C-alpha cells in the first residue's frame, strides 16, 4: 500500500513539474521560440547601423529627406540581368553571394528603373538617406554598413553617437535559400532599440537654409556666417560651392573645391582690415590728430594708391568716422604711418585675427596670418597690410567674431558650434559650450566703431546692405585683389544697430566689390532672418 502511495506521489509531482515546464515555455519563452521559428523562415540582411542624430538648436535633425532604393532578388535573377545592372552608374552590393538573395542599394530613380524592368522578379524597398541635407561642410557625412562618420562633426562624435542597434531587412526564403518574392520584406531592429545620445548644435536649420540659398544664388564661391553677436553661438555656416554625396558614398563634385569649408579658410581681408586700424586710432589720446586731407590718391616711395572715395572730391579733410564709412585709403595709410605697424598688429592679435576661434577640435580651422612687426621692412609693406592685401590673411569666422565684439560692446567671445549632448528623452547630459569672454575694447570705443559702421550703411560704401533702412544695420565693406572682376569681396555687419542681435559676414570670390556684390547678399539674408524672429 505504501509503495503504491509513493509511486502515486512521484507521478503527481512529475505531472505538476511537466505542467509548470509547459507553462514556462508558453508564457516566458514564447517570443524566443517564435523568433527562432522566424529566423528559420526568414533571412536577415544588415542594411545599416542605427546611430544618434545631429540636431539643430531647436532639436530638428539635419538628416536629408531624400529616399534611396534597396533591391532584393534571387542570385539567378541577378546573373540573368547583369547587362541591365551594368547600365546603372551607381550602386553598391549589400549582399552578393551564390545561393543567397542579392541586395543592391541605389538611388530612387535607378531603383525604380530596375523595378519597372524586372517587375515581379525583384522587390524594391525605400529607405531614408542618413546624411545631412544642409550644413554638409560642418556636419560631414556617413558611409558604409556601419554608418561610420568620415568627416566633420559626424567624424568627431562618431563614437558618442554609436549604439548597438542595427537596421535589418528580413525576407522569407525557400528550402534552398532563395527569396520568396511574394512575401513582404520586414524591417527589423536588432539590439538596443533606444539610441543612446544625440548631439545638439547652436546652428539653426532655418537660418542655415537661408544662408545657403542666397549664397548659392550668387553663383560664386564663398561663405556666409550668421552669429549671435552677444554669445558667440553660430546660427549658420554656409560654404559654396556645395557638394553632393550619392548613395554609394562617392562625391558628385567637380574641380572647384566643393569639399572645402570656406568659412574657416584664409582670405585677404581687404578694407575690412581698416576696422582694426580704426580701433587702434580710437585708443590714442586725440583722434583729431589723424584727420587727413585726401587728394584722391596717396603717393609713397614711387607708388600711387588711389582713393576712389574722394577721386571726385579732392582736397577734402577727412575724419575717422568718414574714413570708415567711405573706406578712404589715404586716411588709413596716413594713420598707419603715424601709429606704426606694431600697434596695429597688437590690436589685430587682441581681436583674434591671428589665432583659431576655438572650433579646431571640432572642424578644421585655419589660423589667419599677419607678419610679425620685425618682418615689415618698408612703408610699402605697411600700406599693403593696412589695406588688407599682400600676405595678410584672415578667415571669415575670425572677421565675424571680431564684428560681434564691436556689436556687443567690446567682449570677444569664444565661438560656439556644438551646444550639448542629450539623451533620447531630450535631457542634457553634457554641456559642450565655452562661455568664456574677454573684454578687448572699451564700451566707448566699441560704441564709436558701431557708429562709424552705421554711417557706412546709411551713406557710405555699405548702402546696399540696408537700402531702405528697415534693418537698422551697421557694417563694413572690403575688396581684396588687383584683377578687376576677380576680387575677394566682403561685407561684415550686424543688426539692429541700436540693440544688436545678429552678425552676418559674407565673403565672395571672383567678384567686383564688397559694395556691389557682398552687401546685397547681407541684405537678403538679414531680411529673412528678421522675419523668423
């Protein structure tokens, strides 16, 4: 009796354990079992690794809205139609091996052409281009399976934006490993489905688009920078000509330096350099000592430098305010001789024209160059430097930040491009801004320079920057070069002049003058920026 009872208990325990096991499998492991069955029925292909985004200051992604194609077909179909694929200029293989489905990535138009030709023998998927649509010279680009950042901020912050998530496509396969094209391909996320972090920039995607549009409309190489003159934050950094990156990772470019970010490249500053001389004059005890009677030209050591500002109004006595507004060459040559190059050089150094602005650890940036005082041997060299010619070199970014220093009352801020790192909930996890600022100009000197620049726009060489006076803009023109129609031209300014908010610097290559070419671009951009506010 006891023996039968013991066997019954053992049997009952086994039944209970079996029920518990079946329950565990059904409740806790059902998804795993279904996934295993799914893996047996479907073939997965890695399309690309998912990564964090680069966002503008309003958390808008810079990612392009362009659509590309992924084509899926059996290997035999590919072999039969190799001539068709040879006619398609650009595509990359995501998978190509006998006995397995073939995956090709190509453009939207090319993908549709192949689909229209092969009909039911190919499956076409539409996928998003993960490279930026604007600010490409700043943000850079990604390429390959791993979406590796190969340039710009995408390269700088590639590791930070990385995560373990991959985007896969899965298609049903037959017993021989071929694709069952009647089945619907599925997109699958594999790994951690939460992107770790995004990088937020100071750039504004709307201002960036405005800057790029109007720069492109000039049909000239150059750059446009928009900056918050009170903080040093960059709102836009445009460079032309722009480049296009196709779906194969190849550049669609010519031979005009499309990959160069001209906003951080060195140029002759032209008459923009006169702002530095003006600041040095204002630091002397009596600016009236520098008043000069312009004859429409200046002769020195056998060289004659013309002054177009007074070529028809000779023997005019010019003060500093008028000299800045009409860009009088004679006044500034005479002022430079009185000051001496060393004082001008020191002021240029203080205003940040001989060193990087602080972006070099994020994107490439050139230093700018002015020769040391001991290397300037003659008055002719001095003239060339004062007029922004010869070996003097500055970057648009340096000039923009110097202009902001004048606009904000004399504080030279560190330039900021990257704001912070945020998690998927939008919470800031790392502040990347540099809020350091240093007083370079007294409030009084900055105010007087601002007044001179306002006069330049109201009645001087910069009138086309604000022809109707609606912007209340202030600025300075510049032209560098000796070949007519092939000059480097500048306009750098800010608005509104009484309560400055935005600094805009425009540089164009192969143009006539800052007055005729660069100032109107400033006006168009500033007008649209003001409408955004």
